[in-house]
C-alpha cells in the first residue's frame, strides 16, 4: 500500500525499497532467482557499463553549453530493481531468460 503512495509522491527510491522488501518476504524463491540473474548480468555487463559511464561523463563535462545551463550533471551506474524485473518477466509470461539487461546508466541534471 505504501509503495504506490511513494510513487505518487515521487519518492522512487523509497518505492523501490518497499517493493524489494515486500517481494523478498512474499516470494523468497522468485526473489532469489531474479537476484541471481541480475548478479550474473552485472558481472558480465558491469565493465561495459562502467566504460560507458566514464565516456558519457567525459562528454558531458566537456560540453560548454550544458555546463553553463546546469549546476551539475553526473552519470551514475545503476542496477535494475529486483521487483521491477520480476514484474516485467511476469507481464511477458516468460521465464528469467528474457532478462537481458541488469545495469544501466542514469544522468540526473541538477
């Protein structure tokens, strides 16, 4: 009940944390399976994501226009949330093999 409220209020990190805790206790087997798949993907994709993070950060730092308009732009590597990956697999009605992306980059602008 509190996760949808957190989403409506824009508290996405709290929403993800609440969903992860509820999922861990509601279906521990599925939680462990998804977490293992995400960990395996992170091991494979991690170096590529970090390389992309560094390259993108260098390009953003060198952009004079963006530097004059934004106080700060940082590129962050991010692992997908366990419950959102599980939910996506359930909607697709397929197994964990459809999970092919475990990491991504975000670039919040301040």
